C-alpha cells in the first residue's frame, strides 16, 4: 500500500467493528478523506484522543482499496478539548464540521480554501476568543462563497443594481432591488445588511460593533441561505442557540 502524509481536521467518526472507527477528515492536500483508525476505541490505543472531531492533526495514511488506513497521528492543535467546555462554542463548531463535509462533495478532491477556512474559524473561536455565533456566520458565508454560492449584499443579486436594497432572498442569491423583488422575501434592517457584508468580508471591527438584535437577524438569514443552497437541512443547526 502507498503511504502519504497530510494535515487534517477530523470532521466525524463512526464505529466500525469492535475496536475500530471510520474517520472522516478534511485534509489540506487531498480534500475529504475517509480512513479507518484501527484499535482506536481500545484504552490502549496509541492514537488516544488525537482522532476526535475538531482535532487538527498531522497524519500518515496508507492507501486502501475502499478506505484508507491511518497509521500515524500527531496533534497540531487540540481544538476538541477547548470546543467541548462551552456549549455555544461546541454547537457552533459542529455546524462548521457538518457544513464542511457537505460542501466538499467529492472524496480525494483538493479543497484547500475550505480547509483553511475551517482551521481559521476554529482558531478564531478557541484562540482569539471571538463570539462563536459571529465566527460561525462568517465561516458559513465564506465557505458557501468558496463553493460557488457567494451571496450579494451590496448589489441586486439579479440585475446588479448597486444598493442599498431592502429585500433578501436566499433563492435569488442575496439582496434584491425593488424591481426584482419577489413575494416572500425578507426585509432586514439596513444595519443587518451592513453586518452581513462585514461577516462575508471578515471585517471584525464592524461585526464586533453590531447590536445583538442585528446579529440575531443576520444569523437567521445566514441559516436560511445555507439551508437553501444545501437543499437538505443540517442536523446540527437544530441544537444551535440563537
């Protein structure tokens, strides 16, 4: 079997047999990878807690016929330990992991930008101490943009007319002008639209200065936009405190 090394974030684990697990990874070079960690559920396992969701690891992996096999694992950032001590942080993180897995559609297809976004978001929550909800909303908008679903907040998503506009439609791709507006659109506050643009751009001074009611409204619109473009709802979203 061929061996390769890669840097990864653990997205999900599943039990396999009596002592093994299937580990779903988002890697720097190879995109989404599913690999078996043999004996990881035994107390004597050499992997310990290095292959738990959220953990940022350096791996050696053996190529297999159906599933690869993890042969070595070294922890780079133990995000799992810090994510689990705070409910808001943990629930925001689980939405990030599920979103990353869903947006990287094909196994073994490089997804470097998605990997860097996920690692950066986990660091922002754990190390920079930023609001988990704000980091999550920024991550979701930017991750969707990388996947080809970039929302428009400055100009009309249909005709391109420069705003500001008052109507928001997930199906249309963002804000709509008065001419393009369709039934059922939301009418967010102007401050919320500015906040959405700041979340997409990573403009943290604007995000940090936003009022709670505008953050809450922005979070609802981001969730609606995400679920529209994923076509199926995320299970982790129902546990998110909004």
